[in-house]
């Protein structure tokens, strides 16, 4: 019997159980719902859940143990029916049906929240195991401190991470240099100067930027910003002749990050109590002095948190780098040269017809682990700062 | 607290500091203050009393143009400070607020050190040329706010870490440090316990020697204790204004009498 049929049958059973449970509870109380411990619907739900929960558990067990078989389907239905009978036998006016139902709902909620945690753990474990395999084939010192990245399938490749890390940090730095001042000033304008009508237009308009897929930003970098920078700045000054450059990717990524910084900072600046602004204005300081001396220092921890969240976005960004900065792994201070980042090389090492046992492929997992550690540390740091800030005003 | 000393100190000043003529305030469509005329004396504590929503805080905020920060508020009429109209186009509200200080209902110390809180105004207005002068202003203001002895050993600690009463006295010290001529207080004791309240009240009486103090209060006992002049507001009107003793013992208007005997409000 196909799964869909089993599920349908179980649902029908559960619906029947609902009606039966509710009716049985009312009969036990001679039709007077006030003599029941819980409201009648809870007796119904209790019966329905007693059919659903064992059936779902049994379905999972039989699928794993027996595969798709008629025996499994029968066992599932049997579990559902047994659950209903058990629930109905317990349905008396004194039965604490509401508490039972709420227990089940709570268990469901806990299950959902643990899915995220379990997935994170799973991802970390898979990264760690694959990386461990990589480090058995390739010395970790060479990976962490090597300054050359020349993978060659067939042996003899140098897999030093530093050029990639350098590119990642360089591009992220430029992105933040673009995004932080613009985003912060936009936030200050929106929260302190803009009237409600302007704010109602400007804020969503800026947030539209956050909704653009990064590949579209990448195209913008490739066809517009890159050639523009090359023809107007890099080529005339003799700094480079490549359309792909750290500067291109950094600027475009910075534009992408503006809404992150401005939107978060705006919320944080708005959370600074009005009484502090009044206090400062009441002492005869101008609105701009108030913002500089009172509002921004009060909001600073939160703003730092916002910047760190933006930084971890920048570090994890791939598409803009592929199209904007190229794929050359090198360490150079010249922002008009092509460089590349960790994320781009992870994609590079895993796409194509690869042997998943060679260090050239497995290095992707080690790179992923490195990236994960960096962004995790940034996120934890950001959360720590944001939380510390929250305690101040609540 | 020494109640007697407050009662005994006589009105020594008759000089008019603030003079309001035909003041109207609108919040959007709401007519919050209706044609208020009042003369506030120098070196005197003037209390504004009245039921909630009667407009006393709104009128107080007119005197240092804090209503300018609210978009929907509109003020008509004339308010003269030392004979000059503060709503004149040539007057910068920022400069005005340095002359007319304000203490708010809830203590609102900045998230800075105690020292930086008090030094905030003097720094902005350039009142001290050297670090020594600034130290002097801070000490004098904290002494003036009867807080110096409690905080002199921890000036670099956060102002937000003080108790509620200390925070409010810090805010008073902060207002005093800017060397204003008028001090407006919007229910300065409503968030404080009785002990802190009596400390602040005592302080208000001392401040009278140097400033014209205007205090909005919900507590009629407080008005009777600290003020020499009292104004009773009701539904946006200034119903009665006179010496505090007269208002509380011989009110002229039946509304005033109802309020102080607890029938309206």
C-alpha cells in the first residue's frame, strides 16, 4: 500500500477519533460540559492525537525496518487503532485532557526547535570528518600557512589557504568600508531626521536592495562597475588592466550590505529612549550634538553587532566575487588586481568531474570549516554584544 | 527633612522673569492650552498643579520650546523671558534651552560616567576653558544637587548605576551645571520614593536662591511644601494663579476648591 493511502487512512481515523472522544466525554458527563475537567474539544483532540502520534512513529519505524510492505501498513493502522482505543478507554469526565494535549503540543514545539540544532551539528560533523580525511593526506601546516594555491589534479598541488583568506578579508574590508558609513548615515537620517512620510518611503526602498539576489549584483559588477573602474581609474593610473578586481567586488558587495547595516542600525537607534534625547536637547545641545554625544554612544554596541553581522555576510558571499573579482588566488595589496576568496574556491574545487578521495577535492571541506569557524566566531561575538546592549534598557 | 525652614523663607523677589501672554497650544486638532496668561517671578518656586491631561506639562514645555521637537505641536501667543519673546524668529531654541534648563519626570542620565553626565552641558557650551575649571563646575553642581558626598569617590562610574533618587539629583546637577537662569521641573519626584522625594524637595528650595524654578507636580502637598506661587490648570485653562498659601487656604475659583479638596482630578 502506498504511503499516501496510509496517511489518508490515519487522518480519517484521527478525525473519527476526534468525534468519538468528544462525544464519549460529553456522554460521561450526561451532556453537561461544565462537569468535565477540560473543555470537550480537548477530549476530541486527545483521541485524535492518540491515533496520529503512534501511527507516525510506527510509520517511521516500519519504513526503516521493513521498507515499503503491506505488513508495515497494517502495523501503522494497528498502532493508530490501538491509540484510539487506549484514549477512549481513558476518556472519563475526570481525565485531564487539556494537560495531555498541551504536553503533546509542547513536545512538537521542542522537536521543531531541535531540528535546527541537530542540523547544525550534522553540518559541523560532516565538515569535521571530511576535513580530517583531508588532513590525513595533506599536512595542516601547509594548508593553514601556505602562501601558494596551485591545485593540480594528479598530484603535486600546493593548497595554501592564505591567498584565499587574504582575498576574503580584503574584499570584505572594502565592502564594509562602503557599507558601514553609508548604511549608518542612512539609518541616522531615517531615525532622527526623516518625517514619518519620508520614512515610510525610504526605508522600504532601501530594504528592496536586500531582496535582490546576489547573482544580479554579480552581473552589475561584471558589466557595469568592473569596466567602469578599469577604464576610469585602474587603467589611467596604471594600477591594473583587469575588469575583475578586489575593488569591483568590494564596492558591489558593500552596496549589497547597505540595507543590512542601515536597517539594523535604524532599529537600534530607534530603541534609544526618547528621554535621553529630551535630556540632551533640554540642556541646549543641537540635534546633531545629541546624535553624536548621546544617541550614537548609547546605540554603539548594537551598531557594532549589526556591522559584525554584515561582516559575516560579506565573508560568506560567493556570487559577487566570482563575477566581480575573478578567480586568481594571490596575495597583493593592489585593490585593482583580480583576487579570489575562500567561497569561490570551494565552488571551484567541488564542481566538475572530481574524485572525492583526492586532497584537491577534500580541501574544499577544510576551507568550508575555516569559513565556518570565522563566521561563527563573528556571529557569537555580535550576539554577545547585542545581548549586552539589550540589558541596558529593559 | 526640615519643613519649617521652607515655610519660613519669605518671598524676597518681585522681579518678573517669564511673562506669558495669550499662549495657545495645539496638538494636531486638540486645543491643549487655551489662552494662558501668567507672570513667573525670579528667585521663586512656582508650582503648576492640576489633574492629569490639564496641560500643565505642555505649558511647561513651551517655556523652553521643547514642544518644537514634537511635529504635531503648534504654539501661538507670546512668552517673554526677561522681556524678550522666546518665539521670535531671531531666537535659537538651542541657545534658549541653555538658559532655561529642564529636569524630566523620569531620571534620564546619559549612559556615561557621573562626571561626563554633569560635564555634558558645560562642554557643549564651552563654559570651561581648562580641565580644572570643568572639575570645579562639576563639583559645584554636584554639591548644589546635594550629591557630591555620595559620588565624589566614583565620578568615573556609570551614571545609570545610581539609585533612582541619586539619578534624579544627578539630572538636576546636570541641568544646574549649564548655569541656566530658569529651571523647569516636570514632576521630578513622581518616580522617586518618599526619602528621595524629600531630598529633592529640599534641593529645590535651595535652588531658589539662584534660579527661577517652575515645577509641575501631581502632589498638592508637594506644591504646598516647596512653592511660593501656585498656578492651577484645568482642561487647558489657567484657572487660578497666586501665592501658594492663598491658593490652598482661600481659593477664589470653585474649580480650584474642588480640586484641592479632592473632588475633581
